[in-house]
């Protein structure tokens, strides 16, 4: 006689994290507790449960752990691209991607707050963060179907990184579970960015390239309706 199913959901084995993943996770946990400049590999190794030798095998400085965190978020956003957004306008697709990015950062809100505070007092850190952010936004723009190649694409990515940073500052203080203020800020910033992009395209008709350094749709419904629009990391 066949045995009746128990009705219990089978327990899947917990994925085993790599040393790299453990180090990034430990580093972000420490950032939530102390400034960036006070986070060293001794603390990272202890929090991550890996040896200093293993830390050195993966990274040569804490700043590259941070770069790896940016890359990890990029990959998760790209892995989660919604095929249903393929026919949406570029602005809607970018809105969707940047909101997914914010959702992924939710567990690290305290760490992000600490990092931005440190960057205000450390120009070198601020410069590094900007470089990581621009690289990430080149991927976000590309995923949204917006050209991010060449000098014009680099300017576009820099502008997107700046607008995203302004949205992050709103998000850090947005206590609404629906993130109404964050949604409104992102929509406002994207509208501003769209106007700037149009100006840039017009300018490029008259300036040689060598001289250069939407619609409310699926993403609106997903995020609450009318809220409004790689290179290897060195070790």
C-alpha cells in the first residue's frame, strides 16, 4: 500500500557560502557598526569566520571588498530582470532596475548610511565610491536598453550614479513600508535625468565625440502605482 504524503515541505539544504561571500557579508555587518576607516581585515576575518590567509587570497584591501559588494548587487539585479519589462520604455525599465537595487540593499541600510557618512569626510573614499557607482550604472543602463558605451555613455552613467545617490539619501530616512518617498524621489530624478539626456543628445549633434569627456506601466503597478519614469575586480 502506497504511503500517504506527509504534507510537510521538504527542507532544501542551505547553500554553502564561498569565502568571498562570507567576507563581503562580514564586512557589510561591520560597516553597520563602525566607520569604514575602522574596519580592518582582522575584524573582517573574525566576523566572517575565515582566516587572514583566506582574506588575502580574495582581497588586498577593504576597499576591494566594497567593490565586490557593488558587483554582487549588480549581478543579483541582472539575474532578476523581468522579461515582461522588455517592451516598456527605457525610463520604465531603468526605474524597475533601480528599485530592485534598492530592495536588495534593504538589509544593508545601516551599512550604507555609515559608508556615506564616512565618504563625506574622506575624498579618496568618495572618489572610489563614485567609480564603483558609475561602473554599476553602466550595467543598469545597458540592462534598460540605454546605450552606456563610449564618452556619451560614460557621462550618462555618471549622471545616473549622481541621481541614484540622491535617491539613496531619501531612502535612508524613508520609514514607509511602501517606500512612497523613495518612489517619488526616483521618479523625479529620472524625469530630470531624461531632460538632461535630451540636452546631451542635442549637444552631441554639434560637438565632435572626441571632445566629449515615460510611461506609467508595469513597474508602477509593481511598486505602488503613481509614485512618480565588467572588468574584473582587482585583488
